[in-house]
C-alpha cells in the first residue's frame, strides 16, 4: 500500500514526478480545478517550471448527498451529466436544472473572485495538464475536458494524485494521457488518502494565482478581488 499524502502540496510534488517529461516546455500549461486542485497544480507547475492557470468547474451534487455527483458544469456553458447516477436514483430533469442554476451562480462568483474580469487561458495548440486533488466519479474533470477541447489544445493530460481505477481508465478514453499516483480499489473517498484534507479557501486559491497565473501581466487584474 502506497503511503497516504500528507497534504495537497505533497500530493502535487509526488504527481509532478510522474510528469517530468513535460518540464521546461514552452507549450505546456498546467490548469488546476478550483478549489482543491489548485494547490496540487501549483506544486506541479513549480516542479515542471511551466505556467499555471485555472478552469472553473462545479460539481452537481445529488440533493441530500452533495458528495455524490450527478454531473458537473464548466465555464462556457458546458454541462456533463452522470447518467448512471441519474438513472439509478431516477432524478428528474427539473432537479438537475435547479441544482445547475444554483451552481452556476457559484461558478460566476468564483470567476469574479479569482479572475477579476481576466479571460480564461488560451489552450489552443498547447499541451494542457489538467490537475485535481482526486477523481471519484470524474464528472468535474470530464466537464473541464469538454470546456478545453473547444479551444483545440494540442494534447490534454489528466493528472491526479488519486483516483478510482475504473474512472482513471475511463479518462483515458477522452484525454490523451492520464497520470495518477495511486489507484486504490476500493477508493472509499478522496479524503481518506490524505492526512490533511481540509477545504481549500478562496484566499488560498487567489494566493496561488497571484504567484502562478499564466499571463504575468494580468496579475493586477486579480489584485482587487483576491485580497
């Protein structure tokens, strides 16, 4: 059994070791999924000496069981649904729409807080390494992939410290490459594989963005909202 991660930063360092072939490449862009994926992505970007940005995604949690994803939404109007969960629980479209509307408001709030009007990263013709702190159902990652594919990147690499083995395998069907440090079976929960899995705050996300935003000239655009 591989040792659990001390925290998201150590997880990012161990993940970066699996991505060493992408170090110091001008075409590579690391993109973290807020909030928990950002400190992991920051460590990956630091180790590889490449820029970092974010892709805003929100999980659509089942009412009463928010940790169970019935889908996800991403910037640009992208919506990805988990048909297995929807069919299993017989969740009507009206419930999905209601949850999506609520999460869209949070997505918009985070966009204002994290970007301050700055446009999303330009992924066209770049190798994008998409980073989160773990994959359970994969809904948020699939939404992020769908959003980025619209920009026609050269290559998409999904990179996470821990994932359910079947989800990791499915990611290989929609991404060009998957890098994962651990694929325990059963997964149980992402947080089980971290000694410290406290929630990442908006302030922590903004702190990382100020240090690693892909376009350093845009740092001033987030100063007002991140402080």
